[in-house]
C-alpha cells in the first residue's frame, strides 16, 4: 500500500502556485422565445445580451461566448437560446 501513497518529502514547493477558485463552464438553455421581435425582425444576439445584462441574477456571471439562437424547428416561430457562462 505504501507504493501508492506519495510522501510529502517528494513534493516540490516551487511548483505549487497560489490558491485559486475553480473555474467551470456551464450553459443555460432558454426555451420558448419568439423568433420575431415586435417590429417583425428576427431576434439578434445583441438583444439577448442586453436583456441578460439587465437581469440581476446575471450580475456576477461572465458570458464565455455569444449566445446561440437556434430555431426549435424549421417551420417554428420559436427559438432555443444557448448561453455559455
């Protein structure tokens, strides 16, 4: 059993960096958003980003990439929005 345990004398303290919080990548899937806006134009990524900035739940969340807008089906008037956070 001793062969599997690393002894603390073998640890190089020069390789240990300062403690950091873990970084993870998550996504958020938003369903049921209309494809067309009130003026009849398709919904745009910048509109989604503006709405996200106004929601207090997203105050300390950083977007990894631009939101992806995908139609639910080719003939549907609804979209699915994927957001990497």
